[in-house]
């Protein structure tokens, strides 16, 4: 069986990397997914504390090299990050640092909205989508076709209204039928870009598939809500 290629997550966890190099890679990764981190704390500890807790979490994770503590059974950055967030919040609670909204109400039990874990998955999926889109646009830009990407990107998940391809084609000097084909190709490339972005955060293909299914589930539930 062919070896799973090195990924961003496996390289961060590698023991033979220079500490400064690993710290920089970890910093970039958690910065990319900061909205998911803030969202977790917003649901778990309250709006007022979310930004402060996220900032402290990021600083301590870099200072203390938390990535080196990853359990081998936790095969993806998404799962490990959620474990770290829960542990960090537990430490804050145990140390008496838990703070609430002015009402004194814990947001996790104040309503019937998504749990912190499910909201984390949703926010993570949105961050992943942004990453995939940015990479894909870069590919189109390098190929001199950024204008095509920009006009078609709004229709990745929707069917363009009647006459839209004609209007867009007139702007670009492209036949409407050609644009329709290019949109189909863009959707295929976007799905591959999402998969590649997620694979970059996993140790093996099995974990990539598991994470992809989990994120699809939470996005599907959000869409149908």
C-alpha cells in the first residue's frame, strides 16, 4: 500500500523539525482557524470572554508547544484542536477563571442552539471552505483566469437565474454555453480543493474521509434548519 503523503499536520507533529519552524507552522494554522476557536469560547464561556480566552489559548499553545502532545489516535488537526479547546476551558474553570455574561447565565445551557462542539464543527467547515476557495482562486489567477473565477464563484452552490450566463458571457466575451461548462468544472475543482485542504490537516486518508463526513453532516443540518 502506498504511503499517505506528508501533510501540513503530520509535518507539524514531526519530531525531527526545528522548534521555530514547527511553532511558526502551528501559529499559521491556528490563525487560519481562529474564527472556529473564538466561536467555541463564545458558546462555552460567553460573548464577553470569547476573544480574551481565544487570545490566551493561542499564546499558550504556541508558548508551550501543545501540538507535541497530540495523541497518535487523534489523527486530524480538527479533532486535536477540539480536544485542546475543551482541556483549556476545563483548566480555566478549575482555576476559578470562569466568567459569565452580565446576567450570570451560562450560554451553553441558556438556549437550545447548537452545542459548542457542533458549532465548532460548523465554524471549522466555514474556515476550511474559505481556505479552499482562496487556494482555488490562486490557481485561477496564476492561469490568468481570475476574472472567470470571480464571476462564477457566487454560483458554486446555486443555479444561476435565467439569462445570467448570457450577461456574464457578455462581460467576459465568452459564449454562455462555455461559461456553463466552466462552472461545472469549477464546482468539481472546488470539491477537490476542499478535500485537499482537509487532507492537509490529517494523518491518513481514513481520517480525512471521517472529517469530511462529519463536516458534511453539520453543514447539511445547518442548511435544513
